[in-house]
């Protein structure tokens, strides 16, 4: 049996979201600070959930800098640490359930288990999206997230972008897997519904069997023709069509030769033309 498209989408997007969220949690690129007066122009300070790094060039970078302003003690940072770790653990559990429910060693997917895994992955996406959104909202607030005073400029780092993408992928993948619960509901409704017809409806046209009449063989036709020829014919040959009426014989009621015989014997001198009988 083929895996449904919704389950396939969930199994593809959920691991990608897990990878992006893991990179976002571990990397120190949540906030970037530039424009220090006592530092070179290309000096860049990056702050994350677990580490603070400085970068002056591509080859000169240093991590593990001390927290002098109490950045790690801020509520958004502490909440982001707890929520991101919880979201990663929840995502791992959801992927395990999805693997067992969608395919694993079964020939047919387990719809209800796949739907439960979708709900778990959707919750994991929310756990990853909340801290990223909160951190982005208070990123410029120096009282909530301690930072050096102006003219230091603060901007969003790449880790926040990866966190947003990972959480969105988890939400979409979890929603796709959760659609499997609709299949469970449909199967239960069809099982509880009484049969309206005595015979079940055919699932596809491939199962329809049509019995065609057997065509007569050539040998049978030839044998029938030979038997009809050998049998003697009795009685007159039937006529085809209808009989045309014969026309009546023409008879002239008056004798046209009457008087001409006598005139032929006694020719009159008053006329010189011969009669019809003479001709």
C-alpha cells in the first residue's frame, strides 16, 4: 500500500525542522552588536542562548566571552533555553511515533498513531516558535535584554531566522500528519453506518467482470452450411416479391374494315386515292 501524501509530507518536513531548530538552539547568533567605539570597525559581537562570541575577521574569532551585563539572566533568554530544549525533546518523540505509525515494518500505515505524532510535532513547533518570537520582539529593548549603550547597533542574527524556519516546518509537518485522524473518523463512520444495499459496491472498475457471448467457430458454421446443402428441398421454390397484374387485351368495339371490302370491289370514279385495305 502506498503511503498517503499527507504522511509523506509530514515525514519529510519534520526532520528538516528538527535539524534547523537544533542548529538555532546551539549557535550563538541570536543577536549581533556592531558599532563599538573602542573596537575596530569590523568588530562583531554575537550573543546566543549558551555562548557569546566576537569576530573581527573571518580568521579571528573568539567564543566563550564572559557575560558582563547579565545577558544570561534575562527572562527571554532563560525562557528560550527551557522552551527550545523541551521543543527538541518533543520533536524527537513525535518523529519516533511517526516512524512507528506511518510505515516501520507494517504494510499498512497506522492512521491513529500517525495522527497522534502529528499533534505532538505541532506542539513541538509551537514550543520552538514562542521563544523565537519573544526574543525577536524584545531584541532592541536594552532593559529587557542587556546590551551596550548607543551608538552600538543591535540586529537579528542568523539563529533567529533558522529558528523561525524550523518551527514553521514542524508546524506544517505536524499538521499534515494530524490529518490522518480524519481517515480514522471516516473508517469508523463507514463501519457504523448500516449497509443500504445487499451487495457491496465495487471499489474499482478493474474488478468488474463482463461475460461476453461466445463467438461461433468457423468449423461449426461450415458444418451447418454443408448440412443445409445436402438436405433435399421439398416443395416449390418460394418466390420473392409480389406478382404484377397483367394488362387487359385491347379490343376495338367497332370494325374499322367495315365497308372497305365493298369499296375495294367497286371502285368509284370520284376518287383516285386507294383505301386503307388496298394499301
